[in-house]
C-alpha cells in the first residue's frame, strides 16, 4: 500500500479540484443542477476546502440531471485532460455511478489492480434516485440495493475478502452475468423515478443512516459554496444535511477514524 506524503496528498487534491472546476463549467453551460456533497461539502464548511486528510471529492445530481450530464460529457468534457466513466461507456466498470478521471495519472486502488479500465485520479459523480416514503418499504429497498451492490462488488470482493466463507460467496456471486445485473439495476432506476418521492439516495452506494435515504429538498435547493477559493454549488441547508450525515460535523473525528483509500500504485502529474 502506498502511503501518501503531505505533498502528494495536496497535489492529489488539486487535481481533484481541477475536475470539480470542469464539472462546474459544464453544468453552468448546460444549466445542470448539481451539489458538492458529503466530505467535500463538510470540508467547504469546516475547512474552507479539502478536509486535510481527504483524498476524494463527491458531486451529486438528481437522476434527470445526471443523465443530462453524462450525455453532454460526450462532446463537452475536455478529453485532453479528463475521461468520464460509467458502466454504460466503460467495459468492466462495476459501479452504479460515474467517475471523472484525470488523464496522465494513476490511482490504483488496492485489490482493484485487475479491473480492465483506466484508473486515474478521480472524483465521483453520484446519481440520486427516489426511494419509498414509507419507512418499511424504504428498509426493504435498502436491502435490495445492498444485494445488487454486493453482486457488483464481487469481482473485487473475491480478492479483497479475507474471510473464507465470504470469499466463496463473492466467487459465486461473480458468476452472475454482468449484463443481467445491470439490466436489473436499470429496472430499479426506472421504478425509482416513476413518481417523485420525498426521499432519495444513491442506489449503488451505502446509505449508513437509520432513514436509508436523504431528503430530496436538500439536493433541490442549492447555494454558492466556496471550496478552495472557488465557488461551487452546495446544499443550501448544509447544517441540517451535515448534522444528519455526520452528527457534530464541526468536530473532527479521532485520528483512527480518518479514512483514506488504500492505494497500491500512484502516479500524479509531472511538473
């Protein structure tokens, strides 16, 4: 595992900032609504930029906006510097959300060395889909999301998992044809957006809260948010959102809880 120096981490963050600026440029040009979220929004509020130990950046869009974004990226994204990936345009890509990668870099996640696509420094572009307003139904939906996500993760899980039984389970799940899993995922997307719900979530990403979702209104109402000296769109009611997600968000977590992505190989921009 590569342990980043402070200088490397800062260079990584500045590459991600470059990608955030490109997302903002495209969204402004095509009137696409987005928000910086999660640790990126927390960093903007608490630190004025990246959380000092953070090595990623997160952007979220309601599903209709995400679909507009991925469509215009085909022509508008600066392909001399960046690449947009999701499971519909990248062979072997197993995640139910998009990433923008910086060309001429390498950010090779531990246990993902065998994945057959370009793995440069990235930011996540998350689509948000509706989930049931009823709590019991939303709990069932969460379990469905968990199952599909674990099937997609299986190609990594069968290598990364140390527990013998879980490893065998991932090996079995990995035999399910990828096209069938994504066909089911697209049915989930269609059903999730038949009518507007009060709650939304990223279907193929953990939602570690007892509500199994987030309020749609948080993502619909944005405000100018300064991050690393650049103005982006962030959740207007950030206090409510960040409290819901992190609790006492102005208090940094203990050092042991400050997570970074385990990386086996790293290459940043030269010069």
